[in-house]
C-alpha cells in the first residue's frame, strides 16, 4: 500500500515506539491520528507532524469510538492503517515475598494491552471495510499490533505482561483470516530489548552490560527500527497473519 495521502491511526503515539511511528508515517505523507492516554504528549506530537491529537484510554470503548469519529471527521475518511503501540509494562510475581497476590495488576495489564488493542482494531476494521479497495490486490487496510518477545521468553515477574502480549500474538492469525474477505491485513511486531524511558534511567555501564547480551547488533533497538518495520509491513501486501520478532536474535533468560 502506498503511504502517501492515506489516513493512519497510531495508538500510544505520544511517546516511544508510537511517536516514532507517527513521525515516520507523517514524513511519508500520511495523515496521522495521534491517540494517547497522555494528552500533553499526544498534542505535542500532533502539533509537530500536523496530525490530530486524540486523548484516549484504549481500554475505554466509548473513548475509542469517539476518537475514531473525530479522526474520520478530520481526515474525511476512515484510516487505512492502524498501528497499536499503546500499552503498559507491569512487573510482579504471582505471589510476592509477603504473600500478596497480583490479580488486580494482571487484570489491568490485560485491559490495556490486550483488550485495548482488540477494541481499537475492532473499530478500525469496521471503518476500513467501508473504504474503496486500492492497488492491484484490492486492499482496504492494514492493522499492526505490538506484541513483545516476552510472549515467548517471559521472565519471572512478567506473567501479566507476557500473557497480554501472548494474547496479541494469538489473535493475529484468526483476525487476519476473518478480515481477509474485506481486504484488510493483520500483523504483529514483537520487539525485543528497546531503548525506552526505563532503560534511559539506568546507569550507562548497566546499559552497556545489557546491550552486550544481544547477539547482533549488540545494542538496544531504537523506536526508528520499529517504525521502519511498520512501514515495510504497510508496503508489502504479502505480509499478513503473522508476528515478526524484532530483537537482534536475543532470547531472554528466566530473570
């Protein structure tokens, strides 16, 4: 799919992977809806790229519905691309050393990471199905969800996070098969160890030590690496129904 001139929605676009993706797509001529729980972050990125800021909690269906309505009114058409980057990273053992349980944290993690992604892809798919097909393959849209290598390599304390990302990986194929009749593709990206705000707060020596465990390239992934892969998925129509690990061949140890 040609990116120039299309409408694209990126969730979690106020920072990190989402912000890099929003900037990248806008630089190629897309009209981007910047969806983020952080209103200030969403507005800052939207102002920078000439997009539409939509403060939204992806786990709230009403807010998602309103945000898609706002984007369609602003763009004049439904988006042809949805990139789901919104999510939270939680850590906690099933039973901690004091004997406390982490059920509430587990539920919230799934609400945002998994159910939030499902809500946004549902609204995007319904809107995309009304668009006219484009290109030689009669394509209507592309949905990209963000999993994590944790869905396969989950570490101790990552039960909630790994489960939420495993759900995203598992829904990729059945949703791709369902939406194929409408000419809509569904893909997942599973990032490995990326340069995040959490990593930036670590001592430089610690960062180097962690990066050295990545086979090649021996560095953290950058948000631009993610955005570049999202572009390739949008452009390559044969990419459908699978999850791509973006990880430099790293495999996470138990802890």
